[in-house]
């Protein structure tokens, strides 16, 4: 009687012990970090959208003063429509090709806008136009917000991916969240290329 | 025999469990992996942190008085900072990280703004918290810098520039106080349409919840009102890179 009782008590104890061990691991970490990356990603998209929304006004204002810069202006308009027309697949964060494509199309728009702002330097009249100055500061601010949003996204993905790849998060995810996948992130080099510092 | 077998199994399982617990403990102690380094920020010693020593004592007192009065009336936090240098960071980068590190602005509403002056780099920035981006827009921030701050800075009169700039920021944010010589041109150009502002707010709320989780997470640093007595600290607001930069 005593002999059979003790192993059972021990078993229960072990199960409790194991449960405590699991509780000590943050079993909600994976979905929580997952939500964080999604929110950070929405903010990235939001800021890119904001930049795209500024473009038509900016192009119109610049065109009013610098018609001969047709080539640069067309490049901006085309890059914008390419960036905004791209269909984002729902799994973009886990899809390296789509993610890269997204990154490239946004980088192309960033580059085209930077070239436009360089060209503008030749037109003092434009540079003193109130509307242009306002748009320029909004564009500058938006580029800055994009880089903050991207950095926040990179950090949340780093946290999420680390959780998924390291023990014990890896075990927890293996048992409880088998569908969780490592997410794509921006490469810093791309970011540096995308937002060249323009001195105003 | 059976008991013996169970005991062995028990000790092995216990060893495994201990190992798992140990790993968990390490995991929670080690916390998050090392992320990109932060600049070293000055101590938030008050509403005016004059690390670069650009302000006289009366000017500092005067500005602090304005900021305190404004915060009491509106629950919005504005802080003036001068730094010795930016430690190699772009001022935009330094600014929003400083704002987040100090948590300027009301928690959840992010109603904070910072006037950051870096005389060594000859750069000045108005850093605007998420919640004030609709009023203190990029264009308005830039106008404040161009019209109120840079003219004085170009003459080497930092004190006047900082006083005018602070007053202009407060005026835009609805301050009722009086400061002569401040120029405010309200831009008709709105930075955000109401719809995108709404989307921004919704996203932000989601982001906040996602970050702290429903259980645990970081808690606010005490009650808002208690802060006006004695020491001063940020309310836990956050920044997303809004504002404008000026160079002279």
C-alpha cells in the first residue's frame, strides 16, 4: 500500500513541477510578440502610405515652377504608382520574395523623391514658395517617421524571431504554436540606401 | 522492482525538469537579446535640462515656470533640452529616443514635445509626441524653428532663441501665457486628415496593448498629479519621429 502510494505522489509532484516549469516559461510570449510585429508592421505601412499621399501635391507644386524637370517628375509619379499598386499578399511577413519586392518598390520611390529634392535646389523661386516648404517639411518628417517605424519593426521582429529560435521559446512554440514562422525583416543597408540625407 | 524503476524514472524526469526550469530562469534573467545601443541621455533633472549651459539662471527659471504652468493647465508636457553633443547620432534619431527614454507626455495619449538644442552640431529639433502631431505638425514645427529660433541662434543668442522657440511651441499647443516677439504662422495645410489620424490612433492603441500585454508588462510611473510636487519625471508618452529639424 505504502509502496504504491509513494510513486503516485511522486508522479503528481513531478507533473506539478513540470507545470510550474512551463509557467515559468512565458507560454504567451510567441503570440504576444507576434501581435507586436503585426502592429509595428501596420505602422510601417501607414507611414509609407502617408508618404505616397504627399507625392501628388508635391509633384504638382514642383511642376508649377520647374516644368523642364519632366523626367524626374515622371520618375517620381511612376515609382509612386508602382509602390501603391503592389498587391501585398497576406503572408508578406513570412514571404521573402514578396517582402523584398515591397522593400524595393518603396526604396525606388524614396530614391526618386530624393532626386527630385536635389533637382529642386536649382529653383530659388520654388524653394521660397510657402506651399513647397510646407510639403518639404512634411516629406522630411514622414521619411523620419518611416525610419522610426522601420526600426521599431526590426526590433519587434528580432524579439519574435529570437523567441522562436531559442530554448525554451522554441519548445513552447513547437508544442503550442507549430504554425509560428520566423518573419522577414528590413536589412539596414537597404534603409541607408533608401533615405539619403538631403541637406535643405 | 516496480518502485525501483519508478524512482529512477523519477530522478531522471526531475533532472530534466530542473534543467528546463533552470533554462527558463536564465531566459527570464537574460531578458531580451541585446538590441542596438542607445545613446547616453542626460538626467531628466527638470523641465529644462541645460547640459550645454546655454541658459542663464533667470531664463531657465522663466522657461521652467511657463512649462510648469502649461502642464498644469493642459496635462501636456513640454521639455527643453540642450546637449553637449549628439554622440554621433543624427539629431532625429537622438530626439525620438530621448523622448521615449524619458517618457515625455501623458501615458497612452503621448502628449509630449521636446525642444532639443545641440550647439556643437549646430542643430536644433522640435520632437513631437504621437499625440501632438496633429497640432504641432512638421510644417508648423519647421516654421517655429525658422522664424523664432534660427534668427537668434545665427546671431549667437541661444538664450533668446530658446525662449522664443519654447513660447512659440506652447502658443501653438494652446498656452494662454504671454511672450512678446513670438511669431506664429498657422499653416492651413493640415498634416493629417481626420481619417488617417483616427487610423493612426487605432494602430497606436493596438501597438500599445501588444507591447505591454494584458497581464503584467510595464506599469505607469505613478499618478500623474503627484509629479508636479518636488521632482519631475516623464508621464510615459512615446514618440514616432514627428517634428522638424533646423540647422544654422
